[in-house]
C-alpha cells in the first residue's frame, strides 16, 4: 500500500543524524562553492556552513532529499558515517577559461563515464568474452605524431577515398566513431559547457573510454576531439583536454589528430603541392574542409603545420570560421512522443549499449544495473537492440 499524504509528510519531517563532513564532501564532489550550494538548496550560506562544520547534525529526511536531488547524489551516500576518499580525477591539461574549476555538469559526466568503465572492468573479470578487448597501439611522447597517425590509420583501415565519400561531417563523425569502437574503445558524447573543455579520456585496467563534448561548435570539431582523445588513449593517459597548442601534451595530440585526419600526401595532392607557403582564401579552406570532412579550424591548422600555408596562417585566419548556424526548430502540430533510443545511442555509443545488453541477457547484470547504465527502462531494451543492428 502506498503511503498517504500525511504519512509522506511525517517521513519528510523525520530527523536523521548526518555527518557534516559528508555534506561538505558531497558539495566538493560536485565542484560547488558554499555560495553556489546554498543558492541551489535555497538556504542561507551561514546555515549550510553550520551544517557542514557540525560533526553530527540532524536534518529532516525531506531536507536530505532536496540535497540529494540538487547535488545529483544518492541519498544513501549522504547518510554515510564518513566521507569516501577522493577519487583520482583525470589530469587537467586545460588552459581554457584560465583553468577555472570544473563545473558540476562536467564532473557528473566524468563520474558517469568513470563508473561505466569500472563496471565494464568488473564485467571483464567475470566474463572476458562479454567485453571487447582493447586492440589499439601504444604511443610515447618521443614518437613522431605523423608516423603514429599513419600507423593507426592503417589499423583503423579507412582510405582517403572512403573518407571523402562520406556524405557530411555528421556522417563522418558517426563512421569514425564506429571504427574506433570496433577497436574496443568506449566512446561517449555528453553535453558539457563549451567554454570549459573539448573532451576527456579515461584508461583503466586494460580498458579505455573517450568522451567528446557534445556542445563543441561543429561536427568537424567533434571529430578532431575524438582523435585528439584517441591519442591520449594511445599514450594510456586519463586527461581532460581543451586542445590548447601551447601545452606540450595537447600539442602532440593535436598534431596526431591533424596528421590522422589530413595526411600530408593527400593534402599536397589536393592543393597541387605549392613550392612555397601561400595564403589560402576562406573559400579555399572551406572547400578543402568539405573534401576531407573536417572543420575549417583543423584544415587551417594542418595547412600551416605542413608548411603549405605561412607560419601565422592558423592564428590569423580561424576566428570566424567555425561559428555554427543557428537552427530554429520547426513547430509541430499536436502531441507527439520523443523516441529516446537515438539519443541514448549517441550519448553512450554502440559499444557501451551492446555490452550492457549482452550482460543483461547472461544475467551477469540485473535489469536494474543495465537500466542504470543505459538510462532506459527494461521495457525499451528490445527497441534498443533492434536499433543497434
């Protein structure tokens, strides 16, 4: 029998003991300042400070539920006797926004991918046949980015002709992602603040994951980030990136991505191999970008790096090129239901979705575990499986 309204109110008003250190841990876990957290919770700052600084404070169950929702953290975590030890975060290579602290939105994305990877590591220990092994090369910073790119391009098995045949940057992003997942790398596309990072990589116990910021301005920018993070995985690094060329490791991964997506020989053929550096018009760069299914910024960077364009070409010419067109959604008449399946596949990738469904079928996962990993109810698993075929 469901509780009555009066019983629910009575439960919400029930006082429970909470360790103030756990409240502070939960806030810090989400990257919130005391002021931000108080604003979210709708309470005065001094009240929250007092709660966090009291060894054992009594809060109503209703208040704890509000904290759970606003911090997006499980209620049981808030009731722990002591805080958990801090998780090891990926190394932060960003210079974007003067390396301001990561926001709650980004920290949640890192936690989501990290938890999924931990789950697949445990699954691989129980049944290695259910989890695709990592089948990529290894790299060192002493390697030549161009030689490394050529080697991995051969491994992935996409010719320049096939790359140029893809219908659009969006289609290219899908195709490249499929090829990377075929090598056992989990890939994710999660919206995060665009002024904060381009993406991140995670490597753990023989498995690896790449997450691309789905709010990057263009599909071409997302493709470049995909291969920038792929390079971090080749280096077996867990990193947070904004692709700033002034940072050594980021410059190495940028050079890898540019060499991979736009091989020098193919670019020389497309530009008729000028004998000396020359300027390219905006229209010329756009045509080359369309030809290789990459962003204008990536093409400008590659033209400069190969010496086909002058040394300052990228810095002077890229600012206005990759501003996306604003799309105005069309009005729809009447009521309609949104199909969540395509959104799930885009977010977690086919490799993640397929692995979770396989584990659910073999009973190594409960339906609840699989549902949590997929963000779908068990009644939608059949539709998801059909969409993955």
